C-alpha cells in the first residue's frame, strides 16, 4: 500500500523535528562548554551556536504541530 501525502508529510516533519532537537542539544552543549558553567552567562558562546539554538527552538514546535495535524488528517481519512 502506498502511503498518502499526509503520512509522508508527518514522517518528514517528525524527522525534521528530530533534527531540530539534535541541533538544540549540540548547540546547547557548545554554549554551556564555551560559557564554562551551566548557568549560561554567554561569556564565550559564538553567534552561530546561539543562532542555531534559536532557530531549532522555534522551528521544533512548528514541526511537531504540523506532524500532529498530518497524522490526524491521515487517521480521519477512510
């Protein structure tokens, strides 16, 4: 059986959400290591790490909401 567009969209959005989560983890780890302590004073963090974390942080809920909507559409379809 061939997957529908909504099933494919849900899969791709879920993978993108996982990539966002990994990006947040890696950038957050670099920021914490550069700052030298876990309270995030941003003493040595690069702008790239901060930007990557911010983009992944704000893109993650959008991806998860889109995947949830696509799964609901797929489940309601006969």
